[in-house]
């Protein structure tokens, strides 16, 4: 699975794996990839190449599958997520679709719109499997899953990448899957948050994690939690594999004597810290500045070895 390498000018380099799930979430189908514990997800340079090849193979397998038929759930017609009424049919809406339940979208399709959708921001349900393109969210939105077993989540609206006005002021336009060449990029508005407060519940997303977004001077957004999150000092693969209040950074950036489980790991969970407060980081760690330029979040750091 591809990754985004976050390099802060403080010298700390963190690798944030992109979400492997259409849920834009933390957890995948573990039966599909026992080595990573997240379906189709591998972190690191080698993993990026493997995941891209795998995704490309999936796409080649589905290249002739767009014509589902009159009785199928989709028309096979292409569409653009953030263009209103792009399907030109009041009974259809633009959705990410995947032939397999691998949670990586193959393409954007015009899919059946639920005749009685819930409202934007409310709890929602996905039919059949994650990636089926069938949910009960309104037009111009999709169900972001936070309950993989129940296929339930919250309705989130699409946005136009690069257009800051396409999301409300308290949300960020996050383009998911953009690093996977064979996958469809899915831009979604996600709530801004404070990683020191972990205040996603105040934005109607209880239990979600506040995580960094952006390669430099990061903002922070709310993401669905991991089903079985790693604790501080334990290994991780995805940025949101860690329990709420922690984030996934390279194991080389932590004191492996203090966190012995990180000695055999590539990435490890560490806690956020406040640069204006006394050092709460254990071992040889200090509070390393993430250098966020978001007003009010300039004091956010991460516990790591001195750069």
C-alpha cells in the first residue's frame, strides 16, 4: 500500500500509510493479507511497489466488468464525485466501486441512489460489501465506515481537491487513494480536530482519532478508529492503527530500549505532546515539533528521539 512520507523540518520523518479501506478507515479484511493485518496494505518503499502491482492486477481483472446490465446496481457510466448531478439521473449518484471486497476503489460509477436516504452526517449503512457502491447516504456523499463488521458509518460529502471552498470551514478536503495509480482517488470532507484534545466526539464522531494530514506544517483530521488498536510502544502499519491519542511513526525515531517491542518493528505508536508543557515523554524521547501552521495548533509535537 502506498504511503505519504511526512518530513518535518525539525528532522523527524514519519511515514503515514494511506488508508487501505474505502471506509477511509483503519482496518481492512485481515483474511486477505496475513502479513500486514490490513487488506492490501503494506508500508514502505517495497510495499508501495507491491501494492501498486496488486492494485493494477485487480484493475486489469475488472476492465471489462463495467457493463453490469439493466438489473445491476450500477450503470457503468463514468462520473466525477464533486460534480453535482453528474449521473444525469435522479435515481443515481456517483460512488467509488470495487469489484472485489478489497476496499480499494477500481473506478467511479453511477450507482443506485437509496430512495429514502439518511441525512448528511448521520449514521449510514453499506449494502453487500465495502466497495459495492450501495449505501443509504444522500447524493454527493458516501458512507465512511467505522464498523467493518456491521458495514455502518457516517455520511460524508465529497469535495473538489485543491478547492478550499468545497468543504465547510471546520473540515478538510482529504483525497484518499491518490498514491495508488490503479485506484480511483476519492476526495472527502473530513472534520478538523485538535490532536492534544482528541476532540472528534465534539464533531459528531465519537471514538474517531485525530491524525495529521499534510506533508509539511500538518493539519489534523478525524479518522475512524482501528478495530484492535495498538498501544503506545507497540508496532503499527497505518497512521490510525494506534489507539486514540497516539500516532504511527518510524521505529527508528523512538527509543527502542524504552519501547522494546519497537525493536523488531518498522513503525511504532507514540504519543502527542504539547511543546509549551513540561516534557511528558519517557526514555530518551523529547517533544519534537510537528511545525503545524494551523492557528492554535502550533504547539503540537510528538514524542520521539531528538532530531
